[in-house]
C-alpha cells in the first residue's frame, strides 16, 4: 500500500488523498486562448514537480514536491512558500 506523509497524522494510505495537479500560476489577465492553454495543457514531463494534494480526513490542502519518475514524496512545502506571479 502506498503511504503519503501527512504532517498531521503521519504516514497515511494514498486512498485518503486526492491528487489535484501541479502548482502553476494562472494567467489572470489573459485572453480566452491563453486560459484554454492553461486549463487543458500541462507540461507532463517526468521529473520533480510541486503538486497540490487534498487530505479528506483532515480537510487540509498540502503541496508536496514529488518525483514523478520514482513516485517518491520528497518534501512537504509550506503553503506560505507557494508564490504566484499575480498582479498587485
């Protein structure tokens, strides 16, 4: 059984988590074509990514740095470290 490191409860089964996707900056002031590109296209390259995960039992969101080649969770990234290039 695949375990994911929950900071609140320790290692938890993968079935308790929902994978939500890679952390990306949304194109807020973009035209429709750019939004379509953002929504429907991902890089999809294997390697180390920052990803959103939702833990259903605790109702918490997490960002993990994960190696998609080995499926290894490398680090929990505190949400305050997640930065977007958003307009002020």
